[in-house]
C-alpha cells in the first residue's frame, strides 16, 4: 500500500509544479517532472504488491510493456544530449 501512497503524493507535487510552471525556475520544474518516471515505477510496484489482479497475464504483460516504454523514453528522450540544457 505504501508504494501507492508515495506515488500519489509525488503525482500531486508534479501536478502542482506543472500548474506553477511559468512561476518557478525551469530547472526545478524539469527535476520535478523527471520524478514522473519513479511515479510510474512505484505505481507498478503497488499493482504487484497490493493489487488483486497481479497474477493476471494481461496485467503482467501490460506492466512489462509500460516499464519497457518508460525505459525507452528515458534513454532516448530525456538523456538525449540535445535536450540537456
């Protein structure tokens, strides 16, 4: 259950900083925005530790797909040299 609570609070912080994006430093906003990746992973951990459907093949396949897509975007998008400023 704790994984879901932590993910939810991080999601609240991401949303609040996104609403204040024009009023806070870009570097701070970007750092908070990057925490959306751990939110997705924490939510997945919550699914497998607290969810009743964790043994479903469909759920396991979807979770593996989501994690693979997150890793892909993290490596190809966020770490791209042109985006680092």
